[in-house]
């Protein structure tokens, strides 16, 4: 069964996919991430709507960075495989982020890649990318979900 964090926002496209494919899920509070498979609870997926959300989460001086870093730390302490899935981007892998430009902050794609790499080394965070219409399928794949 798939567990969706009760604090997850704007996941209607994922819910529709799960229901259309008769995939059992429950909504409850997760300590780490947004999605987990009860058959493989050692893997969690944290979904980000786009690179701007990631940038906001990683900016110093913001409450978001403290919350996100605590989540990364909890995942590492609990020996969880922590995957951050970023939807709504043309990026296929981390180096592609270098070309990203923010509409809302001074941060560049180069800055963002450096921040993301820091989390790879510090907490073994895995960064994955997908189109919004592929998100649900990608989450199930990452969670090793078998119908």
C-alpha cells in the first residue's frame, strides 16, 4: 500500500492516477518524505513541484532550509533511501540544472546544483526529475511498487 503524507499539497494528479489504476493508498502523517510503500518502507520520495520550490527550500536565512535539512537528517538517521523527485522540468539529471534560471530570486542554476550536491554528500539525497504527467508512475517505480 502507498502512504501519502497528510501535509502533501496539490497532488490531485497523483491521486487520479492511483485511483484510475486501482492502487491502494492511505493518507497519514509521514515523518520523512511525501510517499512511501508499506512493502518497502526503507525508501521515501519527497515530491517537489519544480526547481523553484527546491531553490526556495535551499535558501539560507529561510525557515524552509532548516525544515528541509532536518528532514534530510532524519532520513539518514533512519537509514532511509531519500529520493527527491522534481516534476515540471526538462532536466533529466543533476548537471542539467545548471541551465535553470529563477524568475523569483537571484540564485542561478550553478548555485542550485552546488546546494543539491552538498545534500548528496552530507545526507545521500538522491535527486530525480520527471514531467508532471509522469510523476505518479515515477513515484511508484522509485518505491518498487508491484501491483
